[in-house]
C-alpha cells in the first residue's frame, strides 16, 4: 500500500483550508470546502481483443456556502492556493444569503482514513494486470467448446478527498476494485450469457476466482440454452440474496432518498411511521461496512459513516438525507450526501442497502414451498418512487416442487408489484446474508458505487 494519503498538491493546500472556510463565513452562516481527486481505469480482455480504457480524471476544489435555505457552490480545477483564496473571495461576495440558519458543523476532529489493502493497484504494472486477465480468459474458455466469448474486465477507482469546515478536518483515500467475467455461449437455440462479479473497497487481493467458481459459471450459462419461459401469474417465491438486494434497493432505496420528498416525487413520504411490510422486515443503509463496494469513512459533506435503519419490524422509520434535504425537512442527517465527482451536485444517495437477516435456516425456508419459483440471479431492477411500484428482472430461476429446487430453469423472470404489498407478503427471512456491488444512477445519470443484498426471502409476487 502507498504511504501517501493525498496527492502532493492536496497535502500542500490542506493546511490553508481553515482560512478558506473563514473567508466563506464572513457572509455565509455555514461554509465548507472540499478537495477532490478521482480517477478510474478499465482493463478488458476478450477472446479477440484487449483494451485499456482510462477514465476522465477530475481534480479540484468545491466551495460551499449555506444559510439553511439555499446551498451555493463553486467548483474550480486544480489546487493552487492563491487561486482558491481569490475564488473564495469572489464567490462569497457574489451571492446573497437570505436565511440565517444555524448549521451544526459537527464535533471538532482531525482524522485521516485509508483503504486497507494487500495489493495496491497503483503499485501493480499494467502488464501484470493484463496478464492476469488473459489467464482468466483462458481458464474460462477451456471448460466448453460452445463458449464464443469470455469477457474479463477489471475496473479500478481511486478517490482522495479532504473535507473542511470550522470544526472538521477530514481526509480519506478510497480504493475500489470491480472485476466481472461475462461468458457467452452459442447453441441450437441461440446465444446466451451469464456473469460472475467480485468487487469491494480493497486492493487486487480480493479478485481471485477458483476453478470451481468458473466451472459453475460456464455450466449455468450452458443451462440457459434450454431455459423455458415462465407462465405469468401469482407465485410463491424464494429470492436469493442478490435478488433480495435489488428488491431492497428499488423499494427502499431510491424511493426514500429525501430530495424526492422535497420534489413531491416519492409516495414513501406519506408512510413515515407507518407499516410498509411484515414484522420480519428490517432494512438498513450502512456506508461503514468494512470492505464493501459502497463504503466510505465520511460522505461528501463531512458526515462520518454510520448505519441508518430505514425500516424496523415492517415500519418505515426514516429516509436517506444530504445536508440540504435534512435541513429542509427538519430531520437528523444520515451520511448519504454523495456526488459523482466535483462537477456534480450532492444528492442523498444509497451506499450499502440491505435487508437484515432473520432466523429461518435457508433449507427450512425453501422446504416450506410446495410449488413455487426460486429466483437465483438478478438481471436488473426499476422503480417508480411516485407510484411506489417496482419491477425486478431475474436473469434466471428454478422451479420449486415439494420443498426442493429442481433442475427446471426459467429465464428471464420478471417480478412486479406495489412495494407495501410485496414487503407485507414476506413470510420468512433466512438466517444467511450476502451482498453484491455495482453502480447506481440517479435517474439516468449521477453514477455512484453501491452495494445491496440481504438474506433469502420467502414472499408472494406476480411473475411473468
């Protein structure tokens, strides 16, 4: 792991940020400044091509002034001290603050945080990374002659952040890695694919795949060649942790990001303090989970990471906030103020969102189903916060007969429903737990890394 928490330019500017905050607060009731450096690189090996795709890096300063009613920001590139001081003076003189709200800057603290890792991607040569992807591609292709492509992709994200207000001086260096293997096979009925992914806030050491994992991936892909289509209707359903997570993400993720409350675009606002699911349902969002893809030490507004309980025993307790929405709604902040990069505004965003585990062994949970469907893997999900409907697509699933999962496969499997009805139908929650990471957009933009998951769930739903 590298010893340097920040870039040299960020380290040099950091001691002067207190002066910048003081300048901002000559007119603004609350001032803050953030230094941000973000980089992304993708490496991809397929059967017939290889690519290294560098992302567009961002590096600069965000100045903020807030009066409890209006949030003002200015973004500038680079970390030049004189430029930052000059821009701060110009910025604060050029705006009016009508409100006089008292914004809590938090406790006085100076803290540094850095991702723990055994193999820092910054210290591993590109050649070595590509060699590993080539080896993975060859290992996958050896399992079956019907494989027409094995795409192996590694994505690295590095985020270095400093947050400063009158009380806090925080810095974090976050390394995220994401690796996916997409296997495509061809048979008499056409072309199908399946995927295997590993990711986390960590180094390259977490991106290892056993032969058993790769062989299972290939076998599942081949089974999809003969998968049938499910007859539309109401079913007893068991969802695997990855599928449970997307239900959670779509139902009590986007729908409870509280900027949607202020815009009157979320039906969930009418259910605060009310029952929205069975007593078995607990839902959390927690950016403090060690090593998960959506984790961090503090959000983009300087609030230290901690868990937020969204639903407790089926009752909707609260939503996810940023500083602006929490102030406007008069509720306690949660550490969910996130921005894609310094050129974008902060929104309340999910981090690691999941159903809490229950007490039912998975074998017993499946054993309760005489005739139903086991949705084993997720493909996609959509939500309608205003109508509170969800649509979840399972990549594939299996028939359950007499309390056992059979070999009869269906693909794809669509699930639709009204959120309170779906969650109220949950009759058993597994004692297991699993999380999987990916990317989440706010609408069709503002991508941030997230994780979702939970245990196996037993519920009723409409499938098609």
